[in-house]
C-alpha cells in the first residue's frame, strides 16, 4: 500500500493521501480507521479517501487567507496531511 499510495500522492497531491508506516498510526487514530480494514487500493479508496474528502475541512472551497502561498498549499492539502501525520517530518 505504501508505494502505491505514494505514487498516487506524488502524481496528484491535491487528491491522494500517501499511507506509509510513519504516518498511518497517528492518521488511523485521529480519523478513526481500523488498520486491518485497509488491505488493498479498493479499501484505500472506500475508507481513507472518501473519509478525507467528506470531511468539513476538505469541503471548504478555498483557504481563509487566499494569498498565493496559501492557495498553493491548499491545492496540495492531501499531501499536507502526510506532513502533519509523519512524526518528526519523516517520509
């Protein structure tokens, strides 16, 4: 899962979240996902991505401060989750 979701996230940081060993423990805890539920890319799509994309945070149409820097970050907000949940910034 780690490699497949990393490739997706590299290609589309605006949409895909990369699940890997350093970030999944904290991410699963905070998003209330049971780790053994995610066994393949179909599970990833149904459980992880749909949960992220249905969240109020994701549903906002734009950041509150629409500076160029914030717009760029906003467009990569799925990738931003990776940096939030990766302990110590490890990827």
